[in-house]
C-alpha cells in the first residue's frame, strides 16, 4: 500500500496461542498487552486460543482477505531443520513450518510483513517464513525461560506502539534481558530478527487520530 494509506488504518494482527494449562505456560500477560492496544483502537486483534488454535483454523485465517500485517505466536515450539520446525497449538496439535508455508505465502500476498515467534528454538520456523516471502521474523534461536520471553514481548510491543521501527524496538526489547540474577543470563543473545533480502523497514501503521493530532501541532 502507499505509505499515506498504510499509515491511516489499524494494523491487523493475527494472534495464535499455544497449548496452555500444563502448569508451565501462562500467556495472560502477553494477551493483556495486546488486548489493551485493541481496546484503545490501536490495533485490530484476532486471537486463536484453545480449541480455536488448530492447524485447520490457522491456515484458514491466514488465507483470509484483507489480510494481516503481523502474525504473532505465543507458546512452545521445537526445532526441526527438515520439517521447518513446529508450533505446539492450543488444541494440542502441532503444525510444522513445511505444512504452514503455503498458507504463509497466501498471507504474504495479502500483506503479511511481520511474524513474531515468541517461543523457543524458532530458527527453522523463521527460515520457512522467509522462504514464504515474509519480510521480517522475530524469534529466539534456542530455548528461553518463559518469563524472559514474556518480558521481551511486552517491551517489544510497547516500543512498536510508540512508533519505533521494528529493528529499533527489538534492540530495546533486549535491554531488560541483559539483567543477571533472574535465571535467564544470556537470553538477550538469543533474541533475534531475520529479514528477507528485499525487506523494507517495518513500522506499525499509525491510527488516523494520532496523525491528525500531529498535523494540528505542525500548523
């Protein structure tokens, strides 16, 4: 889309939540951060959680028009270079990067630019996303504590909402992970971004109201 048009609409985010209720994974903090943005009209959020978070529903949603600006996964994932990694979905099933790739290609055709994999060992999945044409992919290269992943995600989201480019927001998200004594020493070195060779800087489109206020200030 032309920049002037792209910046005057709410970003469309598809949120996919992994398997919960095992005593180890609690995604309420991350979900609340996204829901707060949606309630303020900053984003349009469509969450897939529990039984709605299934391979069939995910692929169907990715193929929808008018498409998505970003796909966010919160949960557990595993590495598998041959299958392109896998995501553990909320309904208890897994989906591999290889089987997800055709749906990602459709989503890219409809505008998908960013995939955020807030899970462990996401390099293989990131490579599949790039093969499908996704411009930017965020992931952790190796296993990371859930609390560290949650902190990185909320910090990254807050920086992007403030208008920072994705690359700058990612750098900001790594800062709190540098704290030692929290049980996640070295986690900042695992937080990574991969970019398609033709990727352009990514920034969340600004809502129309914020642009209008800025224009009034410049008058």
